[in-house]
C-alpha cells in the first residue's frame, strides 16, 4: 500500500510544482509558458514509467468509457494532424489518456484528500503572491491588473482558485477555510478577472445549494455549459443593465477587449459555417482556427473562444466527444463540478489545452470515490 501512495504522491508533487516553475521564469523576466510542453512531457514519461512498472489493473465500466472516449478523441486529433509545431491538441489528448490510465488504479482505493500537502502548496503560493505585490519582480507586472506570479491575470486567478479548492480537504476547521477564501477573493479582485470573481462569489452559494437543496450536478453542469456557450449575447445584457461590471477595468468606459473577442468569434464562426458537411463533422485541422485568426490579424492572438475553436478544429464530432468527456468528469463530485466550471471559464482565455488544468480535473474526478465522498467532501466548504 505504501508503494501505491508513493506513486501518486510523486506525480501530485510534480503537478503542484508547475506554477512555481512558471513563477521563477516570470520573476527573471522570461516568457514563462514556453516551459509547459517540456514540463508535462517529463510528467508524461513519469506516468508511463509508473504504469509499466506496476502490476495488472482491474478496470471498471466508468474508467473504460472514459478511456474509450479519449481514444476516439486521439483518433480525431490524428485525423486533423497538420504539423508537429501545431500538435499541442494531439499531445494534450494523449497526455489525458495516459493520466486517465494512471489514475484508474487508484480510483477505488485513494481519495484525493489523502494527499496531505495541498494546503501547504496553497499557503506557499499565497505567500508568493504577497511577495509579488510587495516586490514586483516581474517586468511584466501591470499597475491596473495584478498579474500574480504568472505574468497573466486570467491564468493567475484561475490557478489560485484551484489551489484554494484543493486545499479545503486538508483544513479541518472553518476558520482557515474562511480566511483562505477572503484572501483569494482579494487577489482575484486585484486581478480584475471578472468571470473568476463572479465564480468566487457564487462558489459558497453553489456548495450550499448542492448539499442542502440536493441540486443535480448534471443539471448544474448543463445550465452553466449553455450559459458559457452563449456568453456573448448574455454579455450584451450585462452591459445594458450592469455597466459598472464591464467598465471597472476601462477608464473610458468602453470594453475594447470584448469588441475584439466578439470580432474573433464572428470570423471564426463564419469560417466554420463556410465548410462542407464532411469538414464540419470531422474538423479543419489542429489549431486551424488559431492560424486563421493569425492570418487575419497578422498576430498570434487565438480566437479567444475555445468553444467555437474546438468545433472548428476538430469538427462537430470532436466537439461533442470532448464536451461529453467533460460532462462525465464534472458529475463525479461537487468539487469536480466546480473545477470543471473553472476550466470552462478559461475557454475564453485560450486555455482549453492547458495541461495543468486538465491534470487537476482528472485527479479530482478520478479520486472522488462516491463511496467516501459524503464523509470527506461535504464538509469541505464552509
């Protein structure tokens, strides 16, 4: 049993140290995210070594279905292969498949809260955040929005909320949970990342609603999924009735960021609609939409809407398979649902193929055993 714990603990530590690697590069003025592919390639090798070194695995139906969906997605990625330079989507799915295979062994014997170091990492990254406020080491540090230790307000806020959620299972009383929540809320507010800030306000309410009103995880996922897909029309309503939420980051009262994002969404959608039926079903190629936007704007700014991006690149079939996979992860537990929501929010920041986010989601979804979730998970939110 100790050998099993050693396996997953080594991997968990490697995942939790990834933001630190980004922070070091940010502090010395280097582009941080270029390290992502080599970092997670080494993690992939670690996973493969552990998988091949251990004894036979007994698969349950849920695990087999997830692996089958991932195999289908790998097939979609291979079909849409264009070049190694733009093969991150394919690597992403292969990595997710190996990680799912790796976690299968522990899904019925280990709960993610058995890893006792989540709170230590959370506290460490909070201290690191404070240091970056007191001593802005990063040359990318902006005065208007707090970049944290990652050089990106949106990525920083999402990562910090994830770290907080992971730490909840390690705190035994409500006081550190409440204090941690307030600290994270302040940092997210300083980052002015609106969707994550809204989610931080909703998280305690959502947790209470699930526990005491027995709201269906399936219905919550589908509702939020549809809201996020149709976010731009909803945004227009927010602009009309709550303009201060929109203009808080803009001195002239105009959200130019939204204007650009909406333009990118429209041209990507129009490009997809012009394709023939076969292309719409099976996709236009890995990173096609990214390259399409790059050609239109003469800059690598991405479509800034990964819902349409994945459908454009992988086709309707690939999009349906991917969203079905997310759905099945999300409904595993309350915590898995919240992490999936954070992940989907980042689809508006080009992070659908973010390897750190998918690692956390798969860990929580696979290691949220329903047999013990009521005793370990219901007390995680205050």
